């Protein structure tokens, strides 16, 4: 099992996450693709730390912080989505230009 | 071989996250991706990180998303009408991105052409691990609580912010259909004898 295979996997997940984040009209799907991006970054950090830093695992420690940040961001993002849904009854991203009036 | 078994559902599920049509499927595919990521951590020998992924990502984040989708009847299915308009600029950006990715992949590592080349992986052996091996949990604890202890306290403050979010979300008063809550004094004023009564069709009653 080589290093580059896992890096390709994380790069693929990252690009799929960016694709889903940019071309999604729904806020919840955008948040889920953001989780996918953070997951891919975690795989990258952990793989490099495991292959090159087996004694201290600094990348693994940083991935724990990324998990904590991702959980908090999911919490706050879903609070924003639910409050938008309560006032507007729909969660389409196209409608965010309606604030410009 | 195990890596390809683990990563092939990831390839499919990652694509289905962006494209799922039904409401429930759009959260089940990220759960599958997180399962495979956790298995990947197990392959790398990081057991604690694998369990943390299962508990935090699947058990907290995905469940939170599921509740948001279930509670608010959010329509996930969307019509992709205008996606092709993005294609010129985003295609160029995507191609530059992947062109830089391919710098790490030489011809020796992708077995497109089966050349009999002795490839050595980028792993070198530490002999300290054979004397006394530390578990993943011991290593993380050795660093997190001593050197990075201040950094460890900062995500606790961020988790405090997410706790406040959870409270604010349920205390939102000015909603269209008002959030149900209980009045404590009314609850205490209900007496048992006036509330629960027997029906006439009860065979015990005369």
C-alpha cells in the first residue's frame, strides 16, 4: 500500500467536494460537500503523518482539531439553514440575491 | 487490495453526494464515505483516529444533518439546468488543479503500463517500535496534553459555541408555527381526578 494511492483518493474526494459545493442549489447539500472536503483534508494529513512522522504524529493531532472545527461548523451551518428555512420556506441558494432589493 | 476494496465505494459515493435525487440518500452517501475513511485509518495503523471518525463524523455530524433534513422537509432534488455554463472557466481551473496533482504521480506508481520495475514505497522502518511500541492513543495523549495543551483548549471553546447553537435553535420564539414548549405551572395544576376518567363502555364500571 503506497503513499500516492491514498493521496489520489484524498485529492479525488476534495475535488468532488468542491464540485458539489459550487454546483449545488441546496444549502444542506453544500454543507455536506463541505464535510467531504474536510474529510479529504483529514485523510491527507493523517497519511503524511503516518508515513513520515511515526514518532510524533503531528498530522494526526491536527486532524483531531479539524474534526472539532468540522463538528462546530456543521452545528452553526445547520442553525443558519434552519433559520433561513423558517423565514423563507425554501433553501435554494439562487434566492440569496433577493437580499439585494 | 484492501485499500481498493475500501476506496471503491468512496469513489461512487463521493459522486453521488453531489447528485443524489432523494432526500434520504443524500445523507447516506456521506456516511458511506466516512465509513471508508475510518477503515483507511485502520489500515494506516491509527486505531484511535478511526474510532473518533466513527463516533464524531457519523454519530454526530451525519445524524445532525439527518435531523435537519427530516425536520424541515427540505427538498434535496434539484434540476441541473445551468451547470454547463460553468464549464469553460471551471474546466480550466479543474484541469490546472489536476495537472498539479499529477506531479506526485510518476509513471512508476500508476500501473498503466505493466513495467517490471522494483518500486520501493516511501516508508522506512523505525526500530524503536520493536523495543516498546506505543499505541495511537498513547502517542496522541503524550503530545496533546503537554506540548499542544493550549491548542487543545481552543477547540473546547469552539465546542462551547456549538452548544450555544443547539440551545438557540430550540429557543427560537418568533417562528411561523410556534415552537412547542411546556408551561410548568399549568403542568403542576393538572389534577389526576379530573383528568383521567372512565369511559361508559368500560366493563368494570356499572
